[in-house]
C-alpha cells in the first residue's frame, strides 16, 4: 500500500515536471515577443532574451510614423472585417445548424456530409476561382470581398453548433408552442439563450481565424490603405527600410 502511494506521487511529480517544462518552452517565444517590443535598439533580429535598453518608442511609432506604414488603418480594417465576419458567420452558422438539428428533409444527410467534406479542404485550393468570381462581380480590392469569403468558410462550425442544438430537449420547444409561442419566439427567447456556449465558441473561432488570416488578405487586397493587420505586418517586415523587429513585436 505504501509502495503504491509512493509510485503515484512519483508519477504525479514526473507529470507535473513534464507539464512545467512544456509550459516554459511555450512561454519563451511569448516572453521574447513582449520583451522585444520594448527593446530600444532598432537593428536586425537578435536572439538574446533581455534587451540592452528599454523604451516605449516602438509603441509610439506604431501610431505616429505614417511615412513608412499605417498601423492605425490596418487595425481599423481588421476590426471592421473581423466584427462583420464574426456577426454574419455566427448568424448563418446558427441558422443552418438549427435547421440540421430540428428539421428532417430530403438530402439532409447529403448536405451535412457535403458541408463536412468541403470544410476539410484548405481554403487556398479555391482561391483562384474565388478571386475571379469577386473580380467578375466588381468586389475585388474591397474589404467586402474578404467578409464574404470568411463568412462562407464556416462549414465545420455547422457541426459544432448542430451538436449543441441536439443536446437541447425538443420537449422545451413543444411546451412553449403549446403555450402559444411562435417559432420566432421559441428560437430567440428559448433556444438561443440555452445555446450561449455554442454561440460564444463559434464567434471566437471566427474572430481568431479572421484576425490571423493572411493568404486571402494579400490576394484580394493591394495597397497599404486596404491592408489588414496580417498583410500589413508582413509588409512592415518586407523591406530593409521598414523592417524592424522591435516595432513588429510591438
């Protein structure tokens, strides 16, 4: 009994040590990024973790140095695209997921499987076709094109939201319908409040994806005034004149 207790303690200590090592390895790049953002020297990339001098000039330069880059505009474009895509994708995802969960109609299983399969393919495989389509309808070089593309790529989110809707008992909706509630009232006042975890999950997934997306942003947009953060930060590091790791880290 005593030996078993000792083995459990040793195993727990070894597991905690492994987790601690992994946490340190994960946090080192984050630590370097934060510290580098306060580094005074503006030279090329340096591997050391602690700067020789600290300054806030890198953060000030982001919002004041408009000669070489326009960070506030990039930030505004990203916030606009992310907010619109997040709202539109969440609404579409919840609508489709609720229909898949509650209704039974012809080709339902086929449509669900098609959404799942299409969602497994990398988005850049269709980027040429999407670009020519947007150009044909006059939406190339616009932020609206990005919003439509991001909002249309939520196929896998349907399954996540549908799985949550499946856990909500249909008896609740039937009882509300007997009490005289309309379909709209049932969805908005009963189902959606119960589905808050699914709504938050979907919105966060879309927000993180849009915030970091790079390929579509650089393909559909040209000109720094239209860049999102991902495209703009790449442009910031693209030339020797604007390349600055401390500013990039900030």
